[in-house]
C-alpha cells in the first residue's frame, strides 16, 4: 500500500472546473503541503467567519504494472466536510452537495474509514493524478479551525489493493466490542426492571449502551445511515458526554445507594448533561469548539472521580480496588484520546479498548455482588426458616390455619374465628410439693420430660397444643381439615387421647420418671363453641381461646381431683 501522507501534495484555497485535470501554471496561491494532517482552514490561514470555502488538493501516485493486476482503491480514515475525488481527471465519488447558489452545504458528508474504489479504466502505469475538491466552513471562533474540513489525521491514508483496504475498514474487533457493550447494556437494564431497588444496574446498562453508541459512530457503516453525517458526530460526542453522568450515577448507587448525591457529583452530572444537549442542539459549526470545552472540563472531572475512588479505597469498600484499577485504566485512555484529538491527530482512540477491561471488571464485581447477595439471601432464608420453626414452637401451625393466615407475619391483633371444638385440659397434681426438693434445672427437666411424653399422644389423635400454662396443657381438637381416618369426631379423639395418656402413666417409664409417685395429672374434656384469636398489641401478641366451652373444660379438670378421677 502507498501511504498518501508521504507524497508531495499541492493545494489552493479555491476551486474552478478543470482543476481536476491539473492546476493552471498561472494559478497563484498554490501551496506545497508540508505534512499531514491537512486542516484546510489552518493550512491556508482562512479568516474566521461563517462562510463556505472551497479548496483543491492534488498529488501524484506512482503505480507499477503489478499494482494494475489487482483492483485498486483509496482509503481515508477521515475526510470532510464535503468533497469529491478524481483520479486522472475521472470522478470516482461525489459527496459534495451544495445549494443552488453554491454558498451553503445541503448536508455535511464527513466520513471515517472511507474506501473509494478506483475504476480500472482510470488506472495507468506510472504517475497517476489524485485530486480532491473540498468544501468546508470557516472556523466560527478562536478555539479551533473547523477540524471537520480536510484530511484531519496525521497518517493512515492509503492507495492500494481494494481487498486489503476493505479489510482495514472492517474493524471486526470494534464490532465485537460494540456487540459486547450492547449485550451487557440490555442485560443490566433488564435486570433493573426485574429488581428496581438496584438502580446501579440501570446506570451500568446505560453506560454500556453509551459505549456501544460511541463505537458504532466510529464504524464506516454508521456514515451510511445518515445523509447528513454531522449527526454521526453529534451522537458520538453526546454519547461521550453522557457516559460521565451514567458512570457517576452508577458509582453512587453501587456504593452509597441510600445517600444523597454530593454537590460535586450533582455539578458534574449537570455539566455533562448540558454538554450532551449542546452537541445535539447547537448549530453543527460550533460542535468542535463545544467539544474542546467538554474535553478541557473533563480533566478536573476525572480528578474528582479519582478522589472519590480513593475515598472508597480508604473506606475499604468491597470491590473498590478492582473498580479503582479499571477506572484508572479507562481514565488514562480518555486522557490519551483527548491529547490525540487536540495535538497528535493519529485518529487512534484507545479509550474504547481500555473500557473493555473496565467493562469486564464491572461485570465481574457485579457478578460477585450478585453471588454475595444470593449467598446472603440463602443465609437469610435459613435464618427465616429457623425463626419460622421457632415461632411454630410457640404458636402451632394449626392455630394459623384456623385464623386463615399463611405466615406469622400476617397475624394482626384481634384476628379471630368462631369454631366448634373439643377442649382438653390436663393439669399436674401436687407439682409444687414434688418440685420442692428439686433444683431449678431438675424442675424444668422433670416438667419437660412429663410434657414430652404426653404431647405426642395428643398429636397422634389429631389434636394440637394451644398453650402450656405452668404445668398444665390446653389442647384443642377440631374437625377443620383434620378428618379422622378411623371415623372419630373431635370429642371422641379427645377422649381417646386422654385414655392413651392415662395408660402411659401406668407404664414403667413413667414410674421411673416420677419415682413411683403415680399418674400425677387429671384431665377435663368439654366440646362446644368457642372463639380462637389473638390478643395483645402490635409489639406483643399471644394466641388464646375463650368461651364457656373452655371454662367448663377447666372446671371439669378441677373436679377430677375432687372425685379422684383421672378423666
């Protein structure tokens, strides 16, 4: 390939029909182009204003016989604002659209990575004349010289094989990078809509889509989407400005989701938002000046972000070290790109490549955070299961079912229902006398051994313990969702449970536990209507059953002692 920037170029700040076949010998103002980049307003020292100016550039390209055996083309990494290319006097491509007066552009035709094929009949062995006719506006202000007009990169302009230049244009890696950013962006926005409280997913997704848009505007295909390609530049610059806001918001919501934005953060977000809107709304002739203002303002913004990351490191926040390293890499890439855009003019932007490591770092620690949250969620579920199990030790599941509640959290003070039930009271006799000679630990061990033997019998006959009152048991038997497979109704189940409890009290295990004291308990059973519900306040609740049915069952139990009857 032939590097066009290394050839001898001539130019003039004018265009007349016929220049494409060579400059007249009498033409004044012809300049030798010493080096690239060729920013036309700078090379020809055009005064500032708002007028459209036309320029002509030409050079000679030497081709050999072997060159003509392959299809040839020209490659322009950047060419604008409007132009047409001639090869040996033949028009190759026209991207110059003027109004009828020839004083204004109908559309700007700025292209990145432009390949212009050369017709075979225009090629010849030896010197070939390359001529470019430009049209571009004067610089509107002192900050820049309209760097959209001309051949604005330092190198990368070629004449050579069409296939090789198309391969150079393709930028497959950039396309892969764009796809990855777009995928991550959509993915994290989807996660946000599934989990609104994690707002950092939204801003990370928007940041990724902004990076994808920035990469898209650097592809050759992007310039075929818009007739007025100034919109490609507008979208590129606006996406770059918005990236700062999205990153700041991501950083804030990831590490300080419950805190308010700091004043410095609000100021940066407001500044970059105004910049992004300016790129979209201001007349395009001011876009490069606006870009310089944005780039100069970006340097202190990067310092603020660096200090914020340093503070996170000192606070020993999780993931802060990984984020700091990836952010620093991307910030260095941004600084290099600004320097290249202002001074180096190579057109090689490394920030998107540095941002790939940043992107994967973000994905990595968001994945780590997700795994931590999942692990914490599993631990929380285990703890909740333990608490639920502990709760059911105090409030039986059957009580919840009778109240029509599915979980303890649904219970409210005053919840109640009316039922027909059988109530069983079982009270230990002479417990005070028995426990006088026991230590407190022995007393509780004895009491728990007593209850541990009786409660399974109640459950065996489809009853449930409502509460323990000291050494007494209050059990309930209901027909609700508890149909007896042996055909017993609640009253019969309560009686059978009482009989089984009495049989147990005559066994050797019971006598060993009580030191041959005897049965130790009496039982009262009554069947009838009652109200079961909750009493207390929102901070302290208890379950209970009330009604004459309960009172009579209690009195019957007392009568068992009077008549020396066990049931």
